C-alpha cells in the first residue's frame, strides 16, 4: 500500500498530530518506536520527536508492525475511516461484513463468493489498502471492540469475550494478549474505578457534525411509537437478529461523540449492533473530504452545509417500508401511514413497541392503511421477498418486485444500507432545489460527485 512515511506525507501527518486536530482522528495512527505504542492523532500525551515516529493508515496495520495500542487515547474508540472509504465499494462491503463478524461464521472463500470476487482478489484488496490480510484485520477488530468494552463498561470478562466474537475465555485471553500486548484483566484493573454504566459506550466521530440538520430531518419523520427525539438525543426500540432491545444516543459535541446507552439481553450481537448504530448516526464519514469534493460539483452560488450526515434507517426492510409508503405522497402523509402501520402491526413487549417484522406484516391484511390496494400488495410482496430470499439485502433483486421502482430502491440503498454514492434521480426535492439555480435534472451532471452522491442528494434536499 502507499507509504505514509515518505517525506511529503510525513510533513502533513506531523502537522496534524502536533495540532491534535480532531478532524484527523482515525485517518491515521502514530506509532512511537521508542515506546512500542501507537496512538490516535489526538492523543493528549506529550508529542514524541519526529524521528521516533512512524505513521500507519489503520490500527490493524500498526499492530501488525509490532506496536500496542495506547491506554490513554484508546485507538479502539477512534472513528472508523480511511482514505479509500467511499471510493472502494467492494472493500467497504467487505470491511462492514468483517466488522459484523462474517469471518467468524464463514470461511474466506465463502465471504469472497458472497461479495462476488475471488478469495485471492479479496486478500489483495486488504493488503493494498489496509496493509494486512482479512483474517488479521478481523481478529484485531474483535480485540479492539473487547478493549472498548473493558474500558467503558463493567461487563464480566466472559460476557465481553462472547460479545466480541470469541467462543471461549481462554481463546479470548490468548488473542487479546497477543494483539493488544496486555491481558484483559490488566485493562480492567486500570479502568474499573472510572466505569459507572454497564452498557453505555462513547462512540466518537470526526468533526464537524451537523446535529441540528440531523435533528431537523428526523423531526419531520419520527415515529412516536418506536422513536423519541429531544434537543440532544435520539432513542428507539429495535429488533435485531431475533431479539428485542433499545438504545439512546445523546450528542456530546464538546467531546465529539455520542453517549450511547443500550438495552440488549444477549450480548453475542453487541458488536454488530454497535456498528449498526454507528451507521445510523453516520459517525464514520470524513465530512471535510466529502464537502471539499462536492464544492466542485454544485451550481454557482450553492452553499455547502458543513458537517452534514446521512440519517440511517435501522435496516433495509424498515427503509423499504418507509420508501414504499412515501411514494408520491408528502412527508407528513407518509409519516401518518407509518405511524398507523406500526401501531396496528408492530409487536408490543414490556411497554415497548417495535417496528413490524416481515412476518408481522404478512399476518395483516393492512386494512388499517387508507391507500390503494396495489400499494398494500407491494408491501406484502416486499415482506415476502425479505423472508424467502437468500440475499434479502441485495438491491439488484428489489427491482423485480412489482410496485418497486428505481427511486424506491435507491432510497433503501441510501438510508437502509448507507450507500454513500446514491443520487435520487427524479426526486421532487432535488428538482425543486435545482430549480432555485435555474437548472433542470437534465442540465445537472451528478456523476461528477461520485463516490459521494448520497451526500449531494442530502445537500440538495437541505436547500
């Protein structure tokens, strides 16, 4: 992979680490040869001499070079990102699946086949862009997530091992010591006094973060039965891999993070769940790089909104239902339909209501919804597809469902799968925004905004 340590790059990274600018957090890591420790760019420790420093693009790469993570700045808490993020679609998918535990349930060849590439090509992608193999990257992500739980929660070490994807405490201890260079018990002893909440985690982002814009977008689409929104937090119930729970994310702008409180009975899915919350809040976007790219693509006089994020939807199924009910109606009308659907078909357990599952939807004749029968049939067809398909989240399959067109598929991709490169062609909001600049869609070349066309869509909506 391209070296971060040539003369030109070193000068840039030196300035970034000495400034401790949080906008660079997670974009690179600083390894100190005299101590054997690697740090985030915002580490509060006294900066080392430049001749004692090497730079790495990922935590896994620094670890593979023999460095251990800093216990002060905690590289496990850094926002996930890299220079290639957004531009390498296959690698993005692979990284997301591996972080969610794909290589714990299947082989490398099976993962590569699912991605539509060869095992050899998958290894080359990781070696070229990450500096390590997929297996090494996967194992290190498990250890970093365990380290985060050790620092921030009082969960027993056995539960942390399970939540991090390890089947035995012995295997967990061995891997953790090999990769992090200390034992789980060592970290727990050093941090036990500072931990108060059992399942409350700090999820960091790279500023700027436009919380007011995110809040405004959600405010018009909130479903009171399952979601709560106040001035600085978002809360909702969810069903995840067959179990029910809830989370509340409270914005802490001075710390560049969200405090996230999670209620979940079985912690085996915790890592995948946390990754999904990060996706919904769009915590890993490098907004400065994205906005710098978009400035050359927008009409003259267009003001880019700083720190804009894409508000995600819990999963592809919920995004599909929201998109289908939003076809050719106002935002308020769609919200009313969704509220009615949730109240009449969603499950209610222990005082919480949950968004209906595909099976919940198929059990109902949807008579509660005042809309054409053809639209109700589309909901049933989509729910049936999500149950029967071997690859239910494959967008290529959705267009074959009667009643689902390109706009609906692209909306699901943009908010349900958080694809960063979707332009909603034909959307009335985009047409209205372009009209302010005396442009039609035919006059406007959105392809120049790739691979960040989803952010262009939201920038236009913001107008």
